[in-house]
C-alpha cells in the first residue's frame, strides 16, 4: 500500500451553497474514492460517504446528526477526536491544517490508522458552514514503517521519547498541548518565532511525528504535563 503524499490531497477553502436543499457537496463526496464526512459547527455529522462506510463500517443512517467524536473516538485518549478537540479549534481559528494521523476503531472494534485532511467549507446564502474531513486507511503503511524502524533502530536507542526531550522542548510541547501557536510560544518564552520552529522540528524528530497535532496527541497519550 503506497503511503499518502500531500500532493494527492486537495487543499484550501471552498464556498458552499446552503446545506438545506442543495445536494452538490453530497453528490461530490459520494463519488470520492477517499472516506469523507462533513461536520457542522456544532460538531455533528451532516454528510457521510460510501467510502467512509467501507473503511469504518458505519452506515450514514447510523452517524448523521451524531457528534463526530462518538464515531472517531481516538485510541488511548489521543485527544484528537473529542468534544472541543484540538483539530476543530484550529479550524475555527482559520489556521492551516495540513494533515493528521490518528488511530481509531471501526464499528466492529478493529483498530485502524487514518490519515486525515481537512477542508473548511464557508457557508454562502445563509447555509451552515461545514468542515469536510477526507481520510484514508493507512494501517498497513504504518505497520510496514514501524517494522522498518524496528529493524533500523540500534539496540541502545531509547524508546522513551520524553527522556530525549530537553527541558525547553518539554515546555514547548506542554504549551502546544494547550493550543499555543508559534506566535504565542515566542511571546511566552521570549524567543524568536524561528527559534520556536527549530525547537518544534526537534520535537517532531525525537518523537517520530510529523505534525503539531501528532505531537499533541503523543503528549496527551503519555500524560506529559
């Protein structure tokens, strides 16, 4: 299974006609090969396509109007899908969300890893603003990469990412878990934004993650705080 590449995913913001009475978005998502669902500002699922049903096992009739955190509940309390989740907070602040990987369960309880992209759909003509989540099952890819990492990892390499973090990096990770962005971190720590970005990149490398959302999930999972 080929790992997802960022160039294959759509980005940006689209204008959505009124959600009631207009099925343009629903028809587009129905044809998508990737799993897709749309969430209203109240966190409830408004659209759910056939690929989402195939990947996660839930039928549209079972998920519509339910809070999305009930469907995509993270494993080990990763905090990505929960009421007031970090991902939706970023979307509501109109901050860029490249992608995030999270582990959840299908309807039957099978653990799966999803690679998720987000599109903010701005309402037009008085309709509801929706946030569209596009996702792929990358469970096989994650398992293969973990196998490769285990083969390449030296015998003395520490498996505890927290022990590899410096005191400043741990402090930055804790602040990131509260929702602090680069500007806020720079002001709180009295350093330049470039210094913050360097620390954040070091955190990614040491924890083996690829985004701030994954780093926050790691911090929540290991109760760093």
